[in-house]
C-alpha cells in the first residue's frame, strides 16, 4: 500500500487545512464543511492514481480513441 503524505509538499490541501485549524474561521461551519468535501475530493483523486487501468477503444464521432478505464471494480467500504 502506498502512503501519501499531503503535508510533505505544498498544495491546495495546505490552504484548506489552515482554514480548518484557524480559530477565527472555525465559526464558519459552511466553509469547514466545504473544505472537508474538497479535501475528500483531492484524496480520492490521489487514490485513483494507484488503481489499475486497461486500454479500451471507444468510437467517437471523429475516430476511434484509446482510453484508460479502471480494470477492476472499485469497492468503497
């Protein structure tokens, strides 16, 4: 299993984490909720990089296109 440390490199997650920790912003529950959603979306994107993919040809209006599709079904638990 690959471990991704989001604090290792500067990223937009650093901004969202700062807003979660800031006592002056903690009263804004809508912003906290939205920042948690954003962090979850970014984490899901990072996890998607570690999945196995296969090439599949898809017919498009212009020409066939080879696309990467997830090789196995993703299970969320």
